[in-house]
């Protein structure tokens, strides 16, 4: 597909740094594509851009340089110790392509989104890319209140022109990205392009988008196990979950105003997969000592033949950045494919990667996998 721009929002964060460094390492044969779904043979011949064709840039409010983030990740065991030094020059090149992010906490101004749009257009022109995919990796936002400018594109444009639009930063980025002709991926639980006004803009511009909230750990396991219980006619009575995490994401989610967005997306789909409502609290707790690591413990109470009561418990522990980064690269390649095919609007077939898949009621992992691979192998059946 030619050179493809990958513009990362939150570009100096752990997930973005791991994705960029991983792409460089794979290009040079210094790492295997472990965790990269699109490296599987099912995607051979689909026309995806190669890892060596991805060109990186991004926005961030942080001033911590990529090389420093990479060194920290290596010290904490997320990355092999030698990688940051081996690719320091490449990280430095990406660093030069990064731009200051949008301010948060107030109305979005026309000049703000114009600057982001200009950054994207300048990047595409300078790098000579065929297309650009913008991926949101910023911190989880608090749920925003509804406002008239959310409901239609004309109302949003008028609000931007008249002193500021009351939209989340993620939606401001999505607006600028779509205006710049870019595909958009909402990898967080943020609103992003889901606003009706932005759906209208994506349709008008003929651009694809996907989301939301990357499925990397506990919810991934749920999406495999829950259909198993349903298929075996074992009635789940309760499913309780406790999540412990550190790092910047954990710190953000320690704020009750922000954690609601995450627990909502994590809780979606269970009733759909089981076929009935189920009891069970879902907790997310911030443990600074864990750093980039996260641990989830689930307790499942279920009923078997003649009412026999049984339980399943599992623990999932991993490094969030290492789990998410290969999916970011997958989604960059797949969103570029959708863009190249002329797909417009949400791409439900990419729901395989998300807790809250846009415009899709499918949550079971096997069903999502079948939809994804069928879409890749049959362009004429893609979304329109």
C-alpha cells in the first residue's frame, strides 16, 4: 500500500513508545512479531502495508522524550534492556516529528483543531505517505455531558466558529484527523469519533474509523470464556472482577470521574455473550508499585447439572504496554487497508480488538475473529 503514516495521540506514553520501538526492532530482525495478529498467515495477501512502510509521528502534552520513556520501560522489564540504546537514533527521528497536544479542560477553539489538522497535513506532505491513520492512546477521559454541538456537524462548526465547542479532547482530535483526510482509531474508552457530528463528518469525507477501548487482558479472557459457558449450557450466576494496575493509566483511573468510562466499557458484552443478566462487581484499583504491570483476578460462580454449584477462578498478569503495542500496529495496518478500500464510517469487523466495538453487538472472540478474517480476505464484502 506504500508508505503509511501512523500518528499517535499520547505519542510519548508507554504504549506508543513500545509500539514504535517494536516496529523498528521487527524491521531489523531484532524481535519476533509475537502478539501481532496481522503477522498470522490469515492476513497474507490482504494488501496490508508492511511494518517497514509505517512512518511515525504524533501529539503529546508531555515533554518526556521517547528515549527516556523507552529506558524506563527497559528498567522495569517491559522492554529488553538493549533495545532503547540500539534504536536511539530512530527514536530521535520520531521525536522530531512530534508536536504539542491539545490543551484540556475547556472549550475547544477553532485555532486548536486547525493547528492539529495542519500538523497532520504537514506530516503527510513531508513524509510522502499514501495515507495516515491517527490512533488515540491518550489517558481515559471523564464522560462528557451532552451538548447541542454534539448532535450535528453544522452545530459543531458553528460552535467552533463562535468561541469554542464543548467536546472532549479525543473528539477534537478526531475532528481534525477527519478534516485532514485521515482514518481514526479510538484505542481508549474515550468518545473520539462516536459523536453524531463526527459520524456525519466521517461519512461526508468518506473515511473509516474504529474503536473503542483496546481488549488486551482480562476482557480478552472473558470474551473467550463467556461463550464457552453459554455453549455448554452452564448457567453463570455471578462474575466478579478485581483489577490492579499502576502507571499513568492506573493513576488516571484512580479518579472516580475517569474510572466510570473504563468500567463501563469493560462491563459491556458479558450479558450478551451469556444470554442473560449476571451479577458481579467490577473494581479497578490503583497500585503505584505495579508500574506498567497489571493484574486481574476473576471469580466466576456457575451452575451445572441438577443445580450443582461450581466456580472458576483465574488470574491474568501482564505488562499493559507489551499487550497493547502489537495491537496498535495491527490496527494501523488494518485501518490503512480500510482507508485504501474506500470504507466509510465505523468498521465493525475490527471489533475483534475492542471491548466496546463500534456499531457491533458481537463480543465473543471467535465470532469476532471470523468476522475480521472474512473481511480481510473478501474486499467486496467490506463495510460501506
